[in-house]
C-alpha cells in the first residue's frame, strides 16, 4: 500500500501510483517549480490530444472506407458465368386472341360500350377503336406511354381493364407451356389485356453442353419496354408477368436456380437462340441483373444471323465484407434484402425508386413493376404519369452498386443476312449466338481494415503516447474494481453501525 509521511494514502495518491504516467506525478508535486509543473501539464495534454486524434482517425477510416478493389490475375482456375439475355418480340399481338379476350370481358358489344362514343359511330368504328386501344397498351414503355388521352372518355377502358394480363398471359402459355390463372376480376387493373393478346413464337435454344436443356428455360417477364423474355437471369423472376413475383425465393439462395457456368479450359462457352418467323430486340447483361429501358437493345430481323463475342470483367468480393455494414462497404450483395425486395441489384433498385415516385405523384405504380408496392395503374393512372414525366428519372434514387458483378463488353459482332436477289429471304429463321472469352484479369473487393486492425491501431496510439499496453489497462480495471468494492463495503459497515447505535439509543430511553 502506498503511504506518505506514515499516513495511509488516499484515493488520488493510489490512482496516480497505478496510472504511472511519466510526468503526471511532477504536476502534483508541490516541491517542483511552477514552470516545470506547467511544462509537464502541456506535454501530457498534447499526448492525450495526439492519442485521441489518431484513435478518431482510425475509427473514421474503419467506419467510412475499410475496403479496397484489387486486381486479380490468377485466371487459370476461374470459371466463367454465362450472361443473361433479355429479348422482346416485335410482333406482340395475336388478334384472334385479342378479340376473344375482349369478348370475354364484354368490351366488344357495341351497345354495352356506348359510353364515350358519338351517336353516329358504328360497330366497325368501335372495333377499330378497340384495336387502337390494344395496340397502344401493348406498345407502352416507361419512356413512351402513347396516346392514352384518346381512351379516357370511356370509363370501362380508362379504369376497368387489367393491362398486365392483357399483354402477357397468352404469350406465357404459348412460349413456356405453363398454365395461366383461370379467374379474371372485372375490377382488375389495366395490364390484364397485354397477356391475353400475345402471339405464339417458336424458338429453339442450345448451349455448349446438351445437359443444360432443363436449365435453358425462357421466362416471360414484364419490363420497362413491355412484355419480354429472360434467359439465364434468376432475378428476372421478380418481373414475372404471371403474378408469381412474390413466390420466387427457394431457400436461402437465388430464386429458382443459379446461372449457367462454363469452364474455359474444357468448353467453348456459347449459347444460341433461334427464332422462326419472328424479329426481336435483345440485350446482354449480368445474370444477376435485370434489364431497364436505359440499356441498348440490338435488333435482329428475319433471316439475320448474329454472332456476338463478349469480353468479361468480373468483380468478386471477399466473404468478410458481409461482416461490415452497407454504409461501410458501400454496396449490396445479391442475396440481401432491400426495402420491400427480397433480393438486390442496382437496376431493381432504380426501378423500385421509379415505382415509388410514380406512387407518390399518381397513387399507383406502372404495370411493368410487379415487384413494387402499391396498386397497379389503370389507363387513367398511366395518363396521370404522362403529366409528370419526371417520375421515370433516377436522379435522386441513390442506389448502390452490387458487391459482386459481371460486366460484358462487345469484342466482336458479325451479322449475316441470308437473302436472294431482291431481298427475298432464304429462310424465315433469325439466329443469335453469343460467346464469352476467358478473361485474364478480374476485380476483387477486399477488406483492408477490419475490426481487429482498428483495435491494433488504437492500442498502438496508446502505446505511442503513453507507453502502455493491454496488461496496463487490466491493472487499472483491477484497481477500480477493488476501490469500488472497498467503498461499498465501508458504506455497508457505516449503515450497519448507525442502525446498531439507533437501536441502542431506543433501548436506553425505553421506560422500565
């Protein structure tokens, strides 16, 4: 025990002895000169300031920028990921199906749909009016909503037609061979019509491995360009036009399946799509992404044969990045939830932002965002969005990039058109073949400043300015614990002594 002049040391004296900071005793030593005590005070204050500055700097670094992107060149063991494909047919209307659907929802009867028409209009004129209505809805995109004001005078067309079902259901049955819903609500929103009028299209798909047959499934989706189809794109199921977007998750992984992979050392990594008597527009993108209207689509006409070769730039991520917060790593992993979305991608975030902006200005979301919250827009709702063109802007969306990504860049593109003299095509088949080259470099997101590094940095700052370590801190904790226990024990003894004296005093004054 520390003693001075034969007396028991007080708490402050024992604390100074435990802290054992050089110069600290000189500050409280009255035998030292005032200037010497002031000098040591300034030195200790500067050391405390330096320690706090370095500690705060390292903590800010850990919180704001603990990751880096490095270049990886060990390409011999890499496995390629085949790109996702989104393609849209140019012919999107089967008029036989269109009239059958319109009759089923009782829109073709002239007497039953007189509302909004002039008295001298005939049944033929009204059929042309309905045909124009179908063509307008099928052609609706995020950037071009068409002449919708022409149909606002008819209440049933303006508010009573389900657009999504109209543009996609029959196409879904024809292409994928699945079953569409059999019930049709008379009050359903307007895109119900688009599904019902989509024609049959014959396509054939193959790849570098015949075993991929079961995985080469084409899924009908609704995009910002209307009804399209997705291949090798798991997240595209969130855009499902058949209303199953909320049931895409299968366990912990991606919805339904993983994208097709290819070993460069064993295969020529390609896929091929043949389309018979059809013309399409297509775009290549990451299989962990979805297409938007901002992407460039390439047209493929009848009798065209396109061969596209793509170079690949992949970004992978260290698993330890998942220990950080999104704010720290400034990116999302694909299997992380975001707002109302079960999975994340940059384009999904952009489209969800646009849907929320549309919901704010017109109290509905466009039909090409089936994964977003809110009631789908009717024709009147889409016309409202026409009056607010800023809804489709992504200026204020503040979406983060994905932590892992695959970018595809055109290395070569060749186009052959098989026609005879006069432009007569030899065959009514269009062919699209895309191939990826083995990359020699890729990017890797790594954690360069972990929580352990933060502890080491703070400990180094303490050691630099005060020469102390973790054992020193444990000694201080031990001292404070002992002092606290002694203080509690003394309080308890004093309280017990007061009770004993009070009881003794009562006994002295009690009557005999």
